[in-house]
C-alpha cells in the first residue's frame, strides 16, 4: 500500500480474527485515498501479518501510527522522511520507501499473477472498462496469491 495509506491506518482497519487476515483500507476523515480503486482489502501474510499483529497489540489509541496522525490530519511527509532516512542506511543512497510498491508489482509479475489482480491489490486505477465490471477478486484468492510471495526461512 502507499505510505500515506499505511500511516493513516486505524487499529480497527486491521482484521486478524478471520480465516484470511487482512486490512480494510477505507477513507477516513484524517486521511483521504488517492483514487476510488485505493479503497480495497489487502491480505496479510508472512512479514506483513507478523507486523500487523504487533501494530494492533501496541497501538496506544485508535491510530496505528499516532505519531503521524490525529483526528484532523495525517502527516505522511514526516513518516516518509523518517523511513527514507532509515532505508538509505540499509540499502544505499538511491533507495526510497516508494520503491517497495514497485518491487511488490515485480514480485507478483514474477509469479505470473493476473495484471488486474496486481492493480486491485495495489490500488492502481483501472485502465479498461471491463475491469470496472464485477466485484474484483475475492479475498481468499487474493490471499492465495499473496501467500506465494512469502519468503520462507
């Protein structure tokens, strides 16, 4: 998901008590979404599931990242600066948090996931009229494809 989407998450957006854990990414008064396609369900698997459990347990209030959010707004620019500074120390000077969205798409391409599924998972605007028909891929199928990306140790 986009950094601004993640920074604006509420603890209630993280659903862990269902068969397929996921995030319900929806609009909130403190954080808008970039496009209509940005409103979506994102399966949680592997490291993302591990992190979501810890975020939900440790949330001090209804905001997952209260350092960057309030009832009035979401300061994703400050979060971006902090994360980019940290990423550069690990990956190198050309790395940025937005690169994770690009690598996510590349990883799904490598698995030969359907393009419209990749767009649905990432919240990219739909390109064709046909993509607007129906309800999109069901959560169990999205979860299955995301599970194929899990790095096993």
